[in-house]
């Protein structure tokens, strides 16, 4: 993986982490059960994205691809 690709991957990880926090906060603050459910679902979806990206990063580090 090139240095540029690694930087992009780190940027994506930061964006996903921010989305997880935002939707988690919105879910906790909402008084509407439907909005709470949607925000929780979106936070979980972004958590899945984050985990997938992290696996790619760890894989590239373990294989020495840089």
C-alpha cells in the first residue's frame, strides 16, 4: 500500500469514528423512537465500516505492504 493510500485510509478511519460519535449522540438525545432507531442503526453501520477499514490497515501492516 502506498503512503498516499495509507493517509487516505487514516482519513477514512477518522471520518467513520466521527460519524459513530455523531450518530451515537443524536440517538441518545432524540426523544423520537424512530429517530433513535435510525441513528443507532447508522452508528452501527459506521462502526462496521470502521472495523472493515481497520482490518485493511492491520493487514497491510502485517504483510509489510507500504
